[in-house]
C-alpha cells in the first residue's frame, strides 16, 4: 500500500504506520505544525542527522512541542551545538543501563548511562504532565535490532501530552511498539525494508491498552493504584 511517497505495510494505517524509505525524503510530506512529539534514536556519530532533525522539527512540530533524541557522550557537545540553531535547548535526560557499560577506550571511561537531548519549539512545560522524571532505567535489548533500546526508554512518552509521535529512525520499532501500548498515534520511518518489516511484526504482536483515557481522565489515571 502507498500513501503519497510512503510505502506502508499490510497491517499499517495512515494514522499509525511504519513507512519504508529515507527519512529526509519522507519528511517532506509531513504537514507543517502537525506533530506533537519527536522521539527518536539516530546514529550517534551522524551529527548532520541531528542538524537535519532539528531543522525539520522546527517546521513540523506544533508550537511548544518537544523533540527528544538519544545520543552518545562523545558527540553530545556537537549534537547540542547543531540542534540549538533551530530549536530551544531544554534538558539532557538519562537512560541508566544497569549491568551494562559502554567502554570509551581512549578516555578510559566506563559509561553506565546514555544521554537523551531534549529540545523544544517554544516552551514545552504546558505539554508535560506534572513533574518529569529525567532518568529511566533499562537494559539494551538486541531482540529486534542490533542497536535496540529498552522499552523503558520510550516510556518517557507517557509523561508528555502528545497525540501524534514521529520517529524518523525507527530501527527495531521500540517507539512504535510503546506508542501502541499507550494508545498513541505514531509516524515512523525506516530506510531498510527488512528492518522495517521486523518492526511491523513487533508492533503487530504488541498488545494495545485495554482503554485509552480521555484527556480529562489522565490525572485520575495517574493517582489510581
């Protein structure tokens, strides 16, 4: 199935789907100010991808919406410098990885956590529900992709009021799977057809929520046991 330049899988819909193709080309079809949240895991050393991401986010994000992107410690300064040309820096969050260490040999450092840069188009506070915990704990999973991230990482989505989430570098489908768990709409791009199909299979096997609360029910759900 095709939707404009998008190639959809048989179980995808235009409202929530993983599209096969180059994110830079596919993003051209995203309407201005139509995305509530960008949540992604680019290739860390590709600084130009972060620059492009921020530039595109400035166009497609709704006002006061956010872009969260995982990155590596070694490239953090360059990534922040590249992205702040187009968006407003907000925070650096922490993905704590118990039992795992990234060895930075030339600096003799064992990295136990991974940064996620948080930028916004305006002031994101109005879209964050209550206090935002800037650290989550999760073990990297290679079940769906060799650079796969833990489900816990994408759980940050649950703390931000966003109906449509865009993941331009879908990989093994962690973000789409969590969006399905939370009852959120998502738009995901993956350049490799085989990887995109693996991600679709994963999402298809993911259970949706029993019910999706209306906005006025969100605060009640947070205090329920």
